[in-house]
C-alpha cells in the first residue's frame, strides 16, 4: 500500500512539474493581456537568474516594478532548464517566466530560418534583451578554422544566440536583410562577455581565438602572470589546480577611447575604470554597425562596442553583473600563495571602478523605463 501511495505521489509531482514547465516555457505563446513591459534574459540559468534578482533587489538595476522577466533559450542547449523553472517557483517571485524554442536554426544562421518566427515573437513583445557570458563560439560561425585552444561546449546555444542577434541588428553576411531593430530602434540589446563576442560575429565580425598566443606571443600561464595586471584578462592561477577557492576572473582597468559617446557611463568615473573579466578570446574585426568605444589600457583588446545606428545596442567584454562587485566585504583570493584580502570595491572604490559598473545598470534601467 505504501509503495502504491508513493508511486502516485511521485506521478502527481511529475505531472505538476510538467504542467509548470509547459506554462513557464510558453510565455510568449500565451495571450499577454497585462501590457506590462518585458525584459528578455538569454540563457536563463539559475546562476544568471540569481544575479539579475540580486541586482534588482539591491537597487543596482532599478527596473520599474511592472517589469516582467522572461528567460529565452533553446531546448537543445547544454543545460537543464527545469532547474531554472524550479528555482523561479521556489523563489516565490512573480512576473518571471521562461520561453523555450525547439526549432533549430540549421546552417543558415544569418537569415530566415526555422527560428525566425520565434525571434520575431519575442522581439515584438519585449523592450530589451541581455546576452550573458559563456564558453567559446564555434569559429565556423565567423568563417575561420578552430584553434586548438578554442573549447566548444554548447554549440546549439551559440547557434541560437548568434542567429537571434543577427535578426536583431543585421550583419555583413546579408546586406539586404532588414533587422528587427528597424521597427524599434530604441530596443535595448546588451551583450556581456560572450554576449558581446556573439554580437560581433552575428554582425559579420571576427574573433581573436586566444589573446596570450595571438596578441602577446605568450604560450604559458607563467608568462601571462608575469605581465602587468591590466593585460591579464582572466585568472591564469586557476590553471595550476592548487586552490579551488581562487577567484575565476581578473580585475584590471580599461581605457575609454570614445568618452563623448560614453558620457552616460563615465559620469563620476576615473579615466581608466576598474572592471572584472574572464576571457581568453576577443573581438578582432568589428561587425557591421559596431565600433570600439573602450579598450584594454594597452589598446590591444576591445572592451566596449557601440552600434552606430541603434543607440541602445552595447557590448561589454568584461562582467558588470556579478554580485561580488558590489559587496565591499567580499574578500577574494586570486593567488594560491596569498590570502583572500581583496574586494573589488576595496581595490576600485567609487570613481576608480565601482561608479562605472553601477552606471551601466542605471543606464540600462533608464533605457527600459522609457
């Protein structure tokens, strides 16, 4: 009898979860009667959702209260998004949904494909989208062979996001294609780390597949760690496997090369604000409509991309979103031989970096509130 009850209980739980997932994943397919504005979050993993919730709850990303958040992803991605659905449910937050696409874009990423209708549906019912960080893009997407240091771990995510970004902004691949942003030029498109790189290759740009070897002619972690801190774009100490508690990224400064175009970010900020990054690839040739507005201090690595036609399209090679950036007591460990004594705010307080990173989210919220 107990086994029968247990089986029925498990079956009921599975049915409830399946219904919840079905409802959560089909947000844009259901009639949206409220008229509330929507911000789309690509690759809505539990970690990305936690990060956005933190930014909103702490007033760092001051979205209007009526905003809905919709995570958009492809069912073939290398992540179990039922975890995200469960996290949303357990959080008790209202106005947060998931929307999944099951059609693959196929080999024609940069043009009309089986995902195009979904892209249009999501765009037409939202005010902006954020593309988050992640692994290396398949070089075939930008017409190059694959470097042995390039690690491709989520092909379908890259194909899905590259195709969506092409639909949004267009690219050199097809000059006759009419981008979705021609309908709403003020639509917000923010790319963070991988998001900026995908923005670039979707517009027909190319990538440096490994910064140390291709830009600096360095071939060992030890050589990179001997460089100035401003030239280190990830924490290469983590390669040694000596300490699992090491910080995954690296702090360094950037150089604003178009200050007149970035006044909305640089107000109250030093000329070389501090940022957090973790990448070994970078933009090489900029895609259609994109221009470099900030670089690494030595000028070799693009750090911010702007679009010259759509004012709210912007890419950041660094990470302005982790909660640790906004916690003065968050002591971080970068070197296995040294204690955890450094916080981002301790190293780059206020004008030195904190203000600049906060300005990014204030600006994005302002754009969305309009």
